[in-house]
C-alpha cells in the first residue's frame, strides 16, 4: 500500500493543509485514512485534506512525502 502526502501549503480556515492521495485506488486511500482516524468529511472528490498539525503523524504512519505537483498527478484515478 502506498499513499502520498504533499507539504502543508494550501491555506484554508485559518490553517495550512496537505493532500493525501493514492495512486492505486480509493479503497486504499480510505483504508489508510480510516486507520488514522481521519474523518470522512475530510475527503474531497479524490483526496483527503490533512491539517498541517497532523502532517508528521501521517508521514510516520507510512505516507510518502511528495511535491504538490506529484500529488496532483495521482488524483485522477
């Protein structure tokens, strides 16, 4: 299982956000997010929005750090 996360560079709601994506399937993405307790409401079409304060936790859980450009390339499953 490989999921990817870009740096927290996206502003919104007074904080910065990352995108959590999969290059395999939405099932893989949902399972990874569920294992971290990421709420379903954080899913937006093809990715999860992850607040900057959770970035290190998501990486420690196994998400691979990629550039925003790379993350976007994975969002068209």
